[in-house]
């Protein structure tokens, strides 16, 4: 069962990093410069950025990263020094 937990923690970690990266891209790149496959792409040239989507992406990424770390650490046994 430990291998399943470890794989799930790694998968959540990868998804978390991707969500954080997408959030940063939404915050840093103007809407007209986003790739066309990204939701929120507009053809008009403007300086609008997607702050809510960016913040949501970063927040979801951080939450998933914390969950991933908790799952990864919960399977470890603690050593007691005597």
C-alpha cells in the first residue's frame, strides 16, 4: 500500500507544480499574449491579465502541494533515538 500512496503523492505534486505554473503565467502574461489553447485567450490587444484565474491556480497548486507532502510523510515511520 505504501507504493500506491507514494505514487499518489508524486502525482499530486506534479499536478500542483503545473497548477502553480499556470497561475503564474495567468498573472504575468497579458490576455492577448496567452496561447490560444489556454482558457481566457482574447484576440484583442489589451493589457488585461487574469488575476482571479492566476490567484486561483496558485492557491490550488499550493493546497495540492501541501496535501502531497502530508500524504508522503504520513507513510514514514519515525525513529526514536534512545
